[in-house]
C-alpha cells in the first residue's frame, strides 16, 4: 500500500484556450469537466442508490474472510486483488491500492491524513468554483472552528493551551481571536470508543461549506463513510475512463500572519 502524495504549491490554473488547425492532434489528455466529486450530491440530500450499490460490490470484492480482524495498515484483500492497474488520481494523492477506500468505507477503521487531505482539498475546490458562494477556507480558521465545535479540547482548556504555548491568555484573546464563535448545545459527538472523529470533522466542514447549520444529535457515521468513499471512487474512475486529467487544483497558500476576518463575520454551529 504505497499511495503517492502529489506536491503542488502553485495557484490553480484554468486550461488555456487553444486554436487547433484541421487535422492536428494533441498528445495532451483532456481536462476533466467535473471539478470536484460533490457537484450532484449534497451532504443532506438524496443519494444515487445504484451507484452506492456498485461501489459496495466493488469494495467488498476480493476481501479476506477475516478482513475485519486486520489492522488499518494491513492488507484486507486476497493476494494481488487490492492493487490497481491504473492509479486513481484524487488531486493531491495517487491511489494505487484498494485498502485506501476500505479504511474510508468500513466502520471501525481509522482515517489517516491522506483521507482528510483529499476530502478537504475537494471541499476547498468546491468553494472555489461554486457560483455565489461567500464561504472561504483557510486552514487556520477551519482547524480552530472544528477543534472547538467537536470538543477535541475538552481535556485541554483554552487557557491551558495558551499557557503551554507560552502565550499570555488575555493578550491572545484580544490579538489572536480573529472571529466570533457562537457555542451551541447538542453539537454532535462521536460515539465513545469509535474511530469516527475524522468522519465527524469532515462532515462538520462540509455542512459549514454549504452554510448550513450542523444538525443536533449524532451523525450517521456509516452513511457518511459510504458517501465519501463512493463519491471519490466514482469521480476517480470517471476520470480514468475518460482518459482525462484535472486542472491544477491546488489553492494558493496564504500567509498566516495576514489571516483576518471582518468584525461582523461569525461562524455559527447550529
């Protein structure tokens, strides 16, 4: 299982218009028309049952009899049945092995950084191309919002966090809090001793990206795992089937020193 990260620090470039002469040909593959996997499938909307069934059959094909006893970094498939003849390109990662989708799809499996990177990457890309969207992603803002909303700092109070960083808490509150946070009760929490923290984080980010409130109560982690795995698999397979590539999707880097929101900007978690 050796998936290859794609390093790209450049700003997203759109394909240039080319004037072709009759009879000329180009060795360049076409640019894939779909910019991200979430175009036809909203997190709170209906889903494509035949597509989900097709993915479920695909991801279960070739499984070991006791695949659920394997650790997340071990092979869950019979010998040679997990490797892809053609890698699936998901923008920031080339996926060569089926186990990546296995860990995203099956409950009780741990998501790693590559799963988070890929899905955040396409959520940022969705915001880039979405007409009329007022939502903006910055890594710093998103991380702080998700940490606080998901209670990942329950055992480390904010003041202790600043203290451990050698920052005066009163000064930090005045100088380093760039936005208002509205705390709401009944924010969804992952079920105790599950490995769904990554799924919750991704879902929180996507709900915010649609400028929707996060629903109260527990999220359906199994549904969310199925959705992310199915949409990413379908998107990658369509690109491969079309012999296409995506445009340069990497968003520009922002200086952390200049990150600021307007005084009236509020991120609310319902």
